[in-house]
C-alpha cells in the first residue's frame, strides 16, 4: 500500500486502500485515484466512479466483502420510500452529522438498518443505537454520494436528489416514471439482505462518466407579491439553512422580552405543520415558515400586533397599519420570495374584506398570510400573558375565542384544519412523552439559545437558570427531570451545584449532564464520581446532544413516573394511536369506550398482544374497535400484559383492518 497520504486523509482514501489490497485496483490506478483525492478532497469511492475504473455495483460488492456487510446501489435506493416513522428514529441533524440515514426498522427484533459509506465505524453505530433506542444497528454500505442524496431525498423531500447524482439514474427514473416509485417493503429488503459475494475480479476500464449536472436552484413561487412601493422583486430562497439562521437570530432578539421569548420559533413550527397539512409545495412551506420568523421584526413596541387585536383594538390597529411592511423594508436586500412577502404584508387582512393594507377578502388573501394570521393569534393567546385577555389561555380556550371570529378575521376552513391538527398532535405528544422537564444551568444566553430551541423541538419542557442560586430554587420545587449544566459560572460552579443537589432528597438520583467548554480531566472525573450521565463538550453538535439526552432519560425511571392519557377518538383514531405506540415501543393498556360498550387493546413494547370488545376477543375485537370514529379513549402506561393472544405484527393488523373497512367486512 502507498503510505504517503497523511493520517487525516485516511477516511478519504480508505476505499481505495481496501480495493488495492483486494486486488481490484492496480497500483497505477490506485496512484491516480489518490492523486485526485488529494487534489479535490473527495472520497476515493467517488473518484473511482468518476474515472470509470469500476461500476458502482462492482465497487460496492468488493467493499462489502471486506467490511462483511450488505450493500445497496443508488439505482435501487432511489426507488425506495422509507416510512416517516423510521426516519424519525434519527433526527435529521443527527443523521447529517453521522453521514448516514435509516432505511429499515425491524420492530420485532428492535433492529435498525442504516445506509452509510463507513460500515466499519463502530463508534458511530453505538451512538446511533443510543439516539434511536434500537438494540441492534446494522450497517448497509452505500457510496458516499448516495448517503448525501438519501439525506436530501428522505429528510428534505428533494425527489430528484438521486437523479442529480448519476446521469444513468436520471435516465432510468425518467423511463420508469412515477409508477415505479414503489413503497413495498419486500423489494428493498431483498436488495439489502443480499449476502456480499467474494471480491469481484478487476473489471475492464470503462469510459468516464459524463459530468454531473448542476443542482437545480429552488425557484420562487409563481404568485407575485402585492404591489407596494417598498417591495423588492422576489428572489430565490435557499431553504433550510436560512430557516436555521433565522431561528437563532430571531430567538436572540426576542430573549429581551419575556412576553415574546420563543414566540416566532413557536409560530414557525406551527405554520410549517399547517402548511404541510394543506399540502403546499416544499418551497412554499419553507417560505411560509420564513414569514413566521420575520413577521415581528421592527414591531417591538408596547403592543404585540396580531390579526385579532389589530382588528379589535384601535391602538393596535394604528400601530399595525404603520408597521405592517416594516419587516419587508428591513430585509429589502435579501429579496425574499413572494410567499414570505405576502405572508408578512397581508397578515392583517380580514377574511370579510375589511382588513388592511389592501382590503382583500376570502381567498384573495395569500394563503401564507391566512395561515400566519391564525397561528400568530393562537400563539399569542396561549403563551403571552399580555394578550387582550391578560392571561394565558388553554389551547381549547384559544381555539374557542378564535372560532368566534371565523368568516370575519380567519379563514374558516384553515381554522378547522388547524384545530384538527392541534388536537391530534396534542394527543400524539402525550402518548409519546413522559412530560420531561429539563433545567439548563448556564450564565450565557447565547450559549443556551440553540440548545433550548432544539430541546423544545424534541418535546422537552425547558427551564433556564443563570446561576447556582437560581438553579437551587427551581430544583427545590421537585419538578425537574433532567439537569444540563455548565461547569464555569460567576458564583460557584456547576460541580459545586451538583454536589449540593446530591445532598438533597430531590437531587440524590436526579439525572445530570455537564455541557461545558471546560474539558479538564479532573473536572470530568469529579463529575462522573458524582454520577453524571455524560460530560459533553459544547463543541459537539447540539442535535446529537439532545438526541442522547432523550435516549439517556428514557433509559431511567424519572422521579415523576408516567402519566395516563385520555381523549376523544375524534382527536386521534385507533389506527393512528396504534402506529404511535408501536414506533415508540410503549407498553400499556388502551381503553376504548363507545356508548355503553367498552374494550381494551394491550401493548407490549409497541406490539398489540391482546384485545377485547364486548363479547369479542383477539383480532376480531381489534377489528371491531378499528372501525369506530366516535367514542373516548384512555391509555394506562402502568399496565403490564400477562398474556399474548395476538401474534400478528401491528402493520399486518392495520393492513388487514383497512382492507376490511374498504370491503365493508364486518
């Protein structure tokens, strides 16, 4: 082997090293590949394919034989549709950080298969197991560019990601058409379960592949913004990266106002979900979320200006009329896309046509503005104590208030869809969550903003303390499930805080993580001696830390225990609840009540193991309850099944149940 490359370049050239050792590449070919790797900093696998030294299939077979792993080509992977529930096992940012993505989850074996260009990276596989909660993580070899394309397609919904990767894939996909975008599990499993054959013989060189076409740039929505003198012409929008930047910057701006802290991030999350429920194109959805982040820029006066209070109160209306185009003027040089511009400029229009600035009515109002008007008002009513009612309303109370203005201020159809979305998501969150409350102890607001946002996105309720004294007051309340603490603090330090907490009954076994820039060996040893779960560097990716926090917390019994969940089948049907409980691998009893009849579905590690309804038992009882659209439910997470009557998988039960419903089988 040639050893003239530095150790730092080893990940880039290791594929060539393996193929040279296997006798698949000649010494001359190897030298040419390494020279190109050093010049372009590309992975050797991609250089080999660009130079036409091997086909993708032959290269992957030879590498898979060395790694003793399975493999899948990009042509096959491009046709696969991976369930959202499987993708959710590894958050997008974590998947990008690890350079892999999940492709298949075997619930019965609790085994997750991931596509990666580095199946021999055991440390990463261990981290994936912690993040996903899977007992077994199985690596499937993919070329490096295939990983990037897979991330783009499955997490970012870029359907042409693989087409841009390989002209041959582009040709094949065009010929196959939409009909071949199959979702059947069997075809994907067949490809991935293929046993790696012995190393392939050295193939004859083939002509170099034509250059990869440039990635398509996202085009702005076709609807032009309303005519306003201050409007810049709409531009293109780079998408997710800009949203991440807006999330951080706007959150830092809002930190100075307790009534609006985190407001825009909350509005953006709900706007995005509602836009997705309306099935807006991805570019329009991202643009709507951008409007949510920037809608309050330059409006930080004494009033928070929502579509509701700007319609009902003269002071708010006058302030909103003066400031409605302020965010657009502040960001004039950015050339925002039309959906973002329209959302901000027309959020104070009224559905009955009596709003401003252009007195638009009904569906004349851009949909981004109608969505923003609903979500911004809801967030103000449920999170801002200075709203017109001078108290924080519950979600139900807020929706009831807004329902009184349907057809006047708000689009009634979008309002109904928003209500359905909120109720279903509330039930889902309760089913999945043990209501974990985390305390972040850190004197620096800039350091904690991103961590706080990521933890909230992952279902944590977050409290902040800027000093040890403030932290002890919060901890003494006994409601905190997890502490994430800096070591360096102006008064005292994180280790002294931990030592004091360990002396108290409420802190003796409290899960604790140090998240710090201080990486001394002595500090880390002291922390572990006092029972911290992890001693993490602030230089590590935040998304990886949050995923580990969730996994670590789920492995321990919190002092608060699990709570039951109840609700209406109108909020979430049995089929949806079965899927939620299955993918969360929950154990418990789901009780169903309809009129005078009652029944139960028993779960063990997410699998349906028993059911009874009236006089029916087993699968018949399950299918009977699956048909119900009315009734109430309650989930008891403390129930432990003692018998297993149903052996079919949850997927099989749901498929059969849907077939019976479609065919009218009782």
